C-alpha cells in the first residue's frame, strides 16, 4: 500500500482504493452491484461517517462515469461488513501468485473488491487440491479465497470489417495476424504520432520485442502499409509473481508509428447498433465517435464498450480490475500478464485483439484501455470464430494506467 500512498498509478483504480484505505481504516473496496447500487466494504462499520466523507470527496474530484460520480457525491453508498481490508487482498494475491508457479490449470487471480475475497480462476477439470495446498504454504487464509472454474483466455487474432479510414476498431494486419487498431495517440514530449494495439499482434512470439510493418486490410501489400512498430517492450519481468512463466509482463500493448501522421485522427468507429448480452454488434460502420479523451478511473460494476474488427461494437460489465492472467497463444504457448481488467457478458472474437475499450458519451468518447484476450472461443464460420451467446463470454483489457508513463511503455501516451 505504501507505493500507492506515494502516488503509484500502475494498478488503475485499485491504487485509488489503496489510497482510500490509508484514510479509511479497514476499507475493503467500492463497486457497483448488479442492482446499480454503489457498495463499499468496511471491516469496522463504525468508520461509515469517515468513509462517506472520503467517498463524497472522491466523487467530486475524480473523473468517474457520471452515474457513479453523482452517487458518491450525494452519499448514495451502501456499506457492508467486510472481512478484509483491500491491501490485505492485494498482498495475498501477490503471495498466491508466487505459490502457484508451475501449477497446471492456473488461469487468473484477482484482489476482488466486489466479494472482499481473493478470486482464483482455474481451468475446468483441474484438481483443486494443489491450489489449496499452495495457498496454505503461502499463508493465505482459506476463508479469504474463492476458487472458481473458468475458460482459458486466448490471445485473439481475423474479418474484413471497417475498411474505411483509420479510427479505433478498424482492421489492421501484420505478417503474423489480423487484429484491431486501438486508439490513435501522440506521445508527450516526443510528439510521436501513432496508434496502440495488442503487443502479441507483432510478428513472432509474444513478448520478444519484434518490430515490423503494420497494414490496414491486405497483409504484406505495400499499398496498405499504415505504420511500423515503434515501441514493443520485452515481456521480461521476473519474480515470484510471474509464477514461473519465462514471458511475463505488466501489459500486452505496443505503439505503432503512423507512416503518414495525417492519417491519425482521434476517432473510434461507430456501427449501427451495439451487441448486448453476449450478442454480436452490427458489422456496418456508419460514423466515427469523436472527442476521444482518457478516462483514468473505472470501477467494478460499470458498463464498458469495445469495438473490434470481428464482433464489432459490444457492451459488457467490468467484473475485476488489475487481475493477473495466464494468456495462451495458440502457436507460441502461454505467457503471464500481471495487471488486466476483465469484462463479462460481452462477446469476443478472433481478431478483436488490440480493440479500443471505452465509455461512450453524447459528446465525448472516454478511452479506457486496449483489449488483449478473451474466451471461450467456440462458434464461427469459414473466416472467423467468436464466443457464442450461450457461453460465459468475457475479455481482458489493459487499463491505460497499466501501460502509460513507464508502467509498460516508456512514454506518456495521449489519446
């Protein structure tokens, strides 16, 4: 918690939760429940007055989604008895990551502010016993942990959608894969003009720092070359939190420099309708979303959107923040991403990697992050595959704070 108190921003909104705990003893987190109620956990309910004051201030000074900001400012928060402070959950998450090194079937782990527990996800059919033993060895209390089964998250890499222009969500290609353009950006101080997308879309194995040309919609055709990979950091983090994975990173994001800076327009593709409840969105681009600005604060329970070249514009619910995940690349095998947010009830498909994740507003598009993985992928046609409406569709994205200003990319990135 000390680094958060000193100003760290790498964990996104979770850093703000840790800073709140520094002012609210026993604070366990805040989120919006499925009924739309803002909920906060306290280990000591006698701290409600202090907590309400701090959350009112948070709603006034932090740029949050309008509904949440208003609820906090007006004190519309339900306090529930928590068992653990949020810093305890984060510490146990890190301890468990080290203990799980080499355990087959491990998928993800999160300090979950919506349940006041550490949430561990393992693959279907995996024996739970070794995980219980590892948690005990790491001195993580059994009562502080929920273990559930979930699908393997896949690096998503293919459909000739959005051929008009170079806004967020359009199809791009490298010599390896088809993916989606994230956000057009510039870098502070360096004034480099480019766009963000998923790092695993680069040629070769994810995390090897490879570079190369990026095209719009005809792979390797020079007439469609739109940029070259400028910043693609190695996945070379080490330590027990990497769980024994040789490729380990805080974020799966790279920066591509535009060949022609005039092609960089701060817009996101808009289609004729949004896909809700795991349904596909419209494939027909009809406009651009404009006035793209960074939205630095997100919270569990809010609704977020993405637009990608395969499943288009869809909406889901933010279910966890700064979750550590094992991601599988079909060709090169698994790697660890240490801080990604998970969105549920939103379909996802091959080729959506790199897509912009955002919150739409009548006058502004609030940029949240870059999509990096999803699943389960089990429905498709001749060209593509996606998560079907009958499945527990979810995807992962890297929040802006997880790659900005040296957290992963050595630049301040401005959408």
